[in-house]
C-alpha cells in the first residue's frame, strides 16, 4: 500500500472503512511527514497536533462503531490561515493578527468539523490573501515541494504545498483572483473555485468580498468534488449565500466529454503564455476532441481588461475590509499619543508592503472625484465580462484556458515587480469577476519537471458539468505523480 | 438688511427592534457594557452582516407615515471613516438609493401651516459609545477611553428634510411633530435625553427675497426641543452678526452649549471629509415589493394630525386635540373616557390641564398613573349631577392620579361631595329662613341683595358642600 500521507481522500476513506488503517494512523502519517518537510517547505503557520490527534481518535471510535459521519470522517485536512478556527491562532499571515485566537469557527470550518474532518493545522498564505507566490507572508515564504527554489503560487500556497508535500491529504484555500487555481497549477494539484455564493464566506477574513470564495485543493478531481460538496450550501450567516441547493460535484464524474462543447478562450490562450504551457494546453485540447468533445474557438475581448478592473475593485473592497484592523479591539497595538496616532502606527507596523500598496490603491480609487473614473469604470467592465461570458455559454458548455501563464517561478523573481506578479492571475481573474466556477487540473510537467495546470470554467451553478470535464481531462492526462522531495529530519 | 433663515433638519432615530441591524444581539442599553456583542457587531475578522427584516419593515412604516415613496430596490453602501467606537471603521449606511424618498410633513406654527419636504429616510447602523476617562471627562484631556459596543449595530433611521424650514420655532415644531409620529408608530421610544432620537440642524441665512442659499452650518448636541429652538435661534443671530459686520460664515459643524446658550466651532475636519462610499458587497439590495409595502401600509396606525381632527369632532378644542393626539397616554385616556360617555370638551381640558401638570410635577408618565377613562367618565358625571363643584372635581382628579381610589371614593373620603339632594338642601334653607325671619321678610319685600346673605348662611350650615345655584333656586321658590 502507498504511504498513507500520499493517499487521495477517496483512497483514505476506503482504507478507513475496510480497517486497513485508522484515522490516527493517517493523521500521524501526515504529521510525521510535516515534521520532515516543514523545515524546507514551510506550508504551515500552526500545526495543531493535539487537536488533530483528538479528532482522529474520535473519528476512529465512530468508524469502529460503524457510524462514520460521511466521506470526510477521519481525513486530515489543511486549512488556509484566513479561516476562523475557534481557539486556534488565525493570522492571515499578517503581523497585525499575530497571536489572534478567534472566538468562533467560520461556517466552512464548522461544516468540516461536523463532517468529522481532522484539521492538521493552518497554512501559510500571502498576507490577507494578497499575492500569487506566498512570499508576502509576515512569517516567511512557503516553497514548492516540486522544486524548493520555486514558489508554490499563491495566495493559498501553504495549503497547496501541504497537499503536494504529503503533510495533509487535502486542503482548503480561498480564491479572489486565482488564489486556489494558480497554486494548484504550480503544485500539480486540482484546485477549484465554486460559483460565488455557493460556499459561505462567514468566518473567512475578507479580502475582496464580492470576489472571495473558498474551495478545495486536492490530489484528484473526485476528491475536489467531494470536498466541494461538503462545504457548499446555503448559510443564513452570509447574506450573499445562494439560497437554493448547491449543484452536485460528483454526479457526472466519469461520464466523459462525448458531445460536450468546449470553448477555447483566444485571449487567454496565446499572448503572454509560456510555450511549454501552451503545448500542454493544446495537447489536452486535442485529447478532449479525440474523446468526442466539440472544440470551439471563442473570443472574449473584455477579458483583456479584466486584470485592470480587478486591480481597482479588489483593492477598493480591501481598503474597507482591512479598516477594522486598527489596534482598538484585537490584534497588534502600537501605542501612540492619540487614538488616531495609535491606529496609524499600528497599521504601519502591522501590514506588509503589498497590503499597504493595495489599501492605498483602493482608497485612491474610491476617493471623491475619482470614484467614477476608477471604481465605477471597473464595475462597468465587470458587467461587460459577465455579459460576454453569458453569450459564450449560449454556445458552449465550458470554457478552457491555461491556468497560470507559466510553471512555478523562482523565489524572489517577481517580488520587486508587482505588475509581473499580477500577471500570474491573467487567466483566473475573469471567473472571479463574473462569479462563475472555475478549476485547475494538472495536465503535465515542464521539461524542468514542474507541473502545468489546465483551467476549466463553467457558467454560474455549472459545477456538475465542470467536474465532469475536469474528470475527463484527468483521465486523459498522464499522471504527473507526486513530487520527489529531499527531506531531512528536523 | 433683512435676513431669511434657511434650515434643514437631520434626524436619527434608533429603532427598538428586538435585535440589532445586522446580527442577533439584543437591543438593550441597560445591559452591562459589552454584553450584547458578537463577532458581527464587534467587527471581528471574518464576520458578515445579515439584515434585520423587521428594521426594513419599520423604516418602510416611517417612510409611509411621512408620505414618502418607497424604493422597490435600495442599496446599502459602506461609509468609510476611522473612529474607535466604530468597529469596522466603516458604517453600513445608504447613499444614492435610500429605502424612502420624497415625503413631507405639515407643520403648524402660530396658526400657519407649512409643508416641510422630506428628502429621504435611510437605513444605517449605530456606533458604539466612547466614555472618556480623565480629569474633565472631555476628550482632549482624557487619559483613557472606554468603549461600550452594546449600541454598535443598533438599527438607525436617518430622516433628512429639505431646507424648507424658515424659523427656529418652525424647526422645533417640525422636530416635535416628527417625534410624535415616530412614537405613534411604535418603532422607537424616541427619547431625546437618552439619544434614541437625535436632531441636527443645518442653518444658513440669505437676504430676504433672494434665492441662493448661504453657507450652511451644522449645529449638533441639542438634547431637548427647547435647546433645538434656542440653538437654531442663536445660530441665525450669530450668522446675521457675522454677515452684518462684513464677515464670512464658514462651513463647519458647531456644538450647542446648553449652559452658555451659544454654539462653539468643533474642529472643522468635517468640510473636507470624504467617506468614499461604495456599494456594500456583503449585502444584496433591499427589496420592498409593492405587495409587502401595502401590507406594511395596512398596519399604519392613525397619524397624529388625523387623530387631532377626529378629537375636535369629539369636542376637544384645536390646541387640546393636538396635545392629546401627540401623546399616546393622553389619547388613550381621552378615547376611553369619551367612549364610556364622558363629554369630550371637559375631559380634554382636564387631560391637557391638571393631568399634564401632574405628570410634569411628578415627573411621571401619565400612563404610570392610576387614572382610567372610567374615572374621567365618573368624574364628569358627578360634576354634571352637581355632586361635585368644578373646583372640587380638579382636587378629586389629583387624588385619583395619586392612586387613592375612584372619584366617588376619594370625593367622599376628602369630604368634597356637594349636597345636591333637594330634600336635604330644602331642609337647610327652611331652617335658615326660620332662624332669620326678619331678613327673609326684607328679601321677599324686594331687597334682592340679601339673597347672597342667605346663600352664605346655607353654605355655612352645610359646611360648604351645598351647590350655590341649587340653594338660590330654592330660596327663589320660597319667596314666590
């Protein structure tokens, strides 16, 4: 049998049911793995060994009594550190929340707890989810298990690296402009962003409220579908939560792509995309066509302006969302001679440079006299993108593109050039602006052995067909395996 | 030069819903500090607002009561500014599309009625409260600030008038009438002294006969209707003084000092403030369908102005009718007394006279007294039957208010009942005639001024409880 820490959720759940292993054994396996990999990978900010072992033991008792709660019972999962976990430090990788212990569980965390999942710990991210490399963390960067000189992507790079390295079987990330899908692509995983509103944002530290969405990072499409189903559903604590039932993720897995119409977005599949990525993308398109899909080339011209619109809307929202971190009620406080001075000093000390850059950008974009030219214009672009997508989905079932423009880059390569870092999300941002679901599936390795991702996008509430296509791609692609990570016991 | 004041009033009303605007915490100001709080109203990371449907219903009610149009879809916005008692450092408010817009309220001052247009009424949330601890209790010398978030997130309705008000007296009347309506709706206790209703005035002046507005000054911190009127009056005169002496009125916020009777300039950061409003992404637009609006309209109680008209028809004079209609407690007593058969004019006078005076003297709400409509009916009946003089009736009313018992009971206990039994009175008159035969002969002979002498004697014999008119009648009957 494979090393326990390398199992998929589905394989592990089966092993638990047949008694081949226990949740305690699974949990120890990922914890042992973490103790080997963390020194080099640094996927976690907090590892909750005690809590994880207690949850695993409780799960084993349920399984022994033949009363497991569901498909996730007893499975070790990593949580991005921007999700509220009662009693466990939650910092969003920011100094301003250093030592902050939330008094409540976010809805997704609560759902997973109730489903019997075992939380290994809280994973690293770009501070407040702002970044594409997990280098913008006040607690140091995370490295890509496929090549420790490269970044894991971001902002959910910690969760992605944990799953890739074997220190969790699956992870949760949050995706505001590609923060699940891009690290999934760079770490050789499946990463999925649900339709806006399907997964509750209650208890997720807000970056850009109209774009944020929690989703799974897993080793297989089926795992992603199962984890998605566990966290999706209406939440009365989130006023933007979709009131109806969430579409199935698992229903049409294995149904193939025969007769499905697949649209290739020209604007996202040519200029600015690395050659190796394009080759892998084209190869996958050919395989889909061979498997019976009808491939159509489509133009979505407004996606060219999506990045600009995103970098006005997201900073504008974040400028308000991050205003609450002021040193008054919780978190870091730097004393000053007046309350205003205390707030200023606290924020200057507590926020990293990328966060400050975006707060300033957003504050400026909302200022009197500039609102219409910046924020107002960005919202009009957003409306246009939604309309273009709607028209496209009249012709096709799913849209596809590469996930990230290139495989993982080296640490520090883009930290001095915010714009080139922002370009990482060129293919993923349109789905956040439109609110549509999208996911990344690994389709191959570059010549230097780094994973390449393929993005499948679907209309609102189109999760079922999206997972169907993603599963077909997974089946049609060569297995990239797991990263070979040289580790030394720390 | 003759100047014309141009005044607009902004009113903040705290709604007395069971729970806060965006979370389930209780609305209760009596509670221990920071006990009615949760992740949402404390602005903890990750918390999200969920709107209170009751508050939306109630602001719609307020809008309808002020003849406003109700937006089918209105939008929440974030109003961004840093302040330590504001947990998120933005307030969820409304900007370009409020729930209610374009209404009016008719206000009467010295017999002249004017229509004051209401620009809008929008929904927002209240802040927490800061308590500055230090030598003087004022912010500039405070060494510490304590924060109580029990009030944070309480539903707040802001009602903004057009600049249609033209005098301090009219400003006061508008504020009073507005409060009366809000109270009648039962959506807020609307107590000025406790801040559950707050009035700010925007005051400017312009030469009479000109159109353009002068520079406006916002006046804050008035905690009674009287101080509102005084503050506006002061501000008008202050601006006149400034302009007459060739000065310039600055756009600023001024603080009313009740003790000194003047307004002081607050730090004028206000003029340049930029709240960077943008649509609240955590909330969907508020929908008030025509159907829901009509349902809410059907629950509107009778408005004070309409009620006053009805009271006039029931016998109250105009001023009394307005006073009665403006007080839930007085109106209830008036209606139940009239329904029980009491004459409206008499009861109206008692309620606006003795009863109101009692309430002021005792600092008690009339609703807290023992007085009932039946008491008023009985009292009126005793006066009508001449068993109580109108003076004695007022005294009896005082005892009833104090909870001593019903009118008949207290009138007897305090020995105030008039002898109206004609047999007993005739006996007393005949006795006095017999004892004063000589004077009676002179009276019978035409010396009419002696009638007072006999009435006086009968009053003395009866210990003052005889009805003088009845005594006179009996005497007349003995003469003829």
